[in-house]
C-alpha cells in the first residue's frame, strides 16, 4: 500500500505515480529477463515471481509481529470497539447539518486504531495474533496463485495437487478471514479494558465483534476455481484415454495389414 501526504493533491499524486512507476519497472525487468532467456510463458513467470516475493514478505511480516510481541512493551490495535469519541470542541460543526453556510455536521467517531503502552504479554500476543490472521487472510489467495503458476510452468496444469491447493486455500481463506475479523475486535476491546479503569466513561461496556462477507466470498471463489480445475482434469484424462485408444487401434490396424 502506497500512502503519501501533501498540502495540495498534486505532490501526493506525483509521489504515487513515482511509486507505481517503480513497481512497473520491476515487472518490466522480470519480463525482460524472461525474454532474454527465451521464455514463452512471460506472464506466468512474472506472476510467479511477484507472488513468491509477496508470500516471502508475508512470512517475514508474521515473524516480525511475533518477535515484536516479546521485544517491546506496547501493542498496536486496529479493530472495531464499542467506544465512540466525541466531536472535538475546537472544530466548528452544526448539530443537525442545518447551518446557513457550508459546515461540518457534528458527530462521533468509533475508536478503532490506537496503541497501548506498557501492555501485558498476553495482550501483546493477542494483538500479534490479530495482525497475523489479517496477514494470512490477505496472503492465502496470493499463495494459491503462486502454486497454480508453479505447477502450470512445469506442465501440471490440471492435477490433484492444484485442486487440493485450491480447496485448502478456500478453507484457509474462510478460517483466517473469520479469525481476522473476530480477533481484531476482541483484541481492540481487550486493549482498551487493560488501559482504562473500569469506572472510566471510555471503558468499553462490551465486545463488538463483526464478521464481514469477504472471507466467504473469497472462499467461494477459490472453491469455484477448484471445481473448474477438477472438470479440466477430468476432461484431460478422458482426452488422454481416447488418444491411447486411438493409438492402440492404429497399432492393431497396422498389425493386420
């Protein structure tokens, strides 16, 4: 994810353009190396390289989250809570949006992203588990795509390995996606409860847990791809069997002649 901040929009857009250009340059470099080697599967080679780097980066990120849980005394949280922050007094706003001039409408914002200092080990591990679950959910489809490219480049486009990888990816997407949704909210509320006294007005009265439809959609997509590859594997087996029968019939015909 690329994020830049500037006083006006154009410098930020320019920085985004530079970042995207560097990313495109890396892709072009991989394509150029593939062409020099005489590869006829440039798209698959490039995808395999990028997905492999992504998976490796995710593994490093997961290790960093675990090490950080033991190495530092603070924890970062990013999840929904039942705590809402009041509108700051210094920012003018209209209560019902009925001002005579253009003005912000007063409201409250849910507290979702924050850091707790001097957190207990258990809380730090819970925060790390939430971050790792999000990371694994995001990496699962990329890892499945890497497996597809790897096997296709080796002439094994329709095999049980790919269908099993897709089914396993669908299960992992569902499990990690639901775990990411649940753990993020649970960890955020636990962080507030550890940092605030029970009689504080900001003390969360309950856990707000949410499960989004994205894990289910991702799991369905991977399961559908598994079905497509399974049909392709069956058609390939039928074609190979028909080809063997034709070859056997041709041999028999030559023997009779």
